[in-house]
């Protein structure tokens, strides 16, 4: 079997990461919005695939395809792919480019699923699909071209001698951080759920309704991440298929260390481990470990995961208390903060001269360009198509209001959260 065939087989596991995130988002939301969360997940994956097919890959391209370039100080910088829309002229024949299409389509859907956690219980189905189209059709492929399509961030190595250039094997930046920063934008635009904050700004606990879904989602996510990291390492960094064992070991160790670190922190602070925060820590470890999964030793993967698990616990609290941002699924802490830490950790531990500077350039691009871009696109969308559901939709639940039926019709209960703003 050649490397592209094995890469294709690993890519078949990636949808399990989407299934895991869908279960986690549904379980961490209210019971009266569970069916809505799962249907939205399916719809978002479908919309993202279509948007990526229409124009996403045209912006992303691959290292084998032509691109628009600029010449600055005698050096050529690649800034945007030059590929026709609708995959015209792209041979889907098992080549590197064709596998990049397949992995990119799934990765765009995975990134688009992340904001669903931050918009839980109040994000309209149609609005979430429109936002997914913007992310998969423009924001995601633009940044991903710079990282995986031979763009200027990847060229920081050969053009400026900064290590290997910006380095991200499994998508800590292009999938996790881009999705997490979009989640932050959505949470800002939607505002908190009614009843989440008292008039004096004190937050109220609104626990998720099904920890079993959440924890099972973690196991599904692991399988998807194994495929994602292994496929990305082969496709974008030319890893020999036999060495994917290292990638798989590092992926599992990072998730395990993160979950156990989250359990230790929550037990020390609250007297008992917190299931939802441990689940968030697990996924945070996956998100953080993706960037350097092929470049670091297993002991370093454990360290990166442990730091991610600790970071997620404190970031969830900081985002809720200090920023007053209501993020039911912890998407900002898990994916944005976890992804950013993973990108930074790859620079710290990869052991190549100048690598940290290249990673910092990527982080500056995420915070200085991607965040304003994704916020601006979603704010403009909100002007034309209101993203937040009506008050009655929150009171009745998203299932009944938008779908006409609940996920648990025999056990549906409504608590009154609308005496507070």
C-alpha cells in the first residue's frame, strides 16, 4: 500500500471526531435542546462539505496546485490558491491533492462543529448553518492555505530560516483554534443564555443534562483524532506510514494526561473530580497535542497534555467569571485555548532553531487576523439574519420551538429560568 492509500484510510476515521463533538455538545446542553444539537451537527457537517466543495478548496489548494504569489525583497510569498471553484480540474484519483480534498472537507466540517458548543440552547438552526458556510467556505480554507497549502506561514522556514516554518501536523491551529475563535465570536454575538447571569453579574450553574453522552463522545473523539493526526502527518509532512505509531501513541498519551490532570485539579479544588471538566480536559489534550504529534517524544506529549488539562479547567472558569461569556460546551477553553497552547508547545519542544518565532507568527495571525475576520463575518450575518432564537424558543426549548418535537418526549421537563436576565 502506498502512503496516500494509507492516508485515505486514516481519513476514514475523522468523522468519528465530529460524532464525538456532536455528542459532547448535546450532552453539555439542556435536555430540551438535545435533538436540536444533534440535527444541527448533521446539518453543519453537510453545509460545510458543500461550501468547501463550492469555493473552500479553491482558496485552500495544495502544494501541487498553482497559487497567487507576491515578491517582497526578492522572496516569493504564497498567499492564496489559484484553483477553480467546484473542484473543476481536480483529479480525484488517489493523488496527494485528491486526498487533501477529502481530508480538507472533513476538517472544515470539524472546525464548523466547534462553535455549536458555545451557541448551545440559543443558536438558531438556520443561523448555525449559515455561519458554517462562512467558516468552511472562506475563513478555514484561507488560514489553512497558509499552513498546509504551501502558503506564507509554511514558507517562514525556507524563506526566513525559522525552523520548518509554521508547523501544525493535525490542526491545532487550522481546525481547533480557528473553530474555537469562531466559537468566541458566536458567544459574544449571541450573548448569554437567559438566567445564566444575575443582575449583579453572578453566574448561575446550568449543568449539562447527560454526562454519559459527553463521556462516550470523548471516546469517539479519540478515534477521530487518531485518524486526523496520522493522516495530516502523512499528507502535509511526508511521514512514513510506519511512523504513524508514534503519532497514535502521542495522541493517546496527550488526551490521557489532560483528562487525569483535569481530574486532579477539580478534585483538589472541589473535593471530587468533575465529569464535564474532565471530558473537556480530554478533548483539550487532543486539541493541544495535534500540532506537534509527529515532532515530539512521548514524554513531551504527556507534558503538553497535562498542561492542556490544567489550562482548560481554569480557562472555563475565567471565561465565565471574568469575561462573562456563556460557553455551555466549553468550546472556547477547549479548542481555542487548547489549540493555541498546542501551537506554542510545538515551538517550545520541537527543538529546531527559530521554530518558536514561526509559531508565534502563526498565533499572531490567528489573534490579529482570523479572530477579527470571523467575528466580522458573523456580526454581518447577524445584521441580515438574526442568529439568536426568540425568547419563546429558549423558554420552550430548541427542540420544540424549531423542530416541533423533543429528544426525550416522555421525560421532558422545563425549569423556569426567565425570572432573571
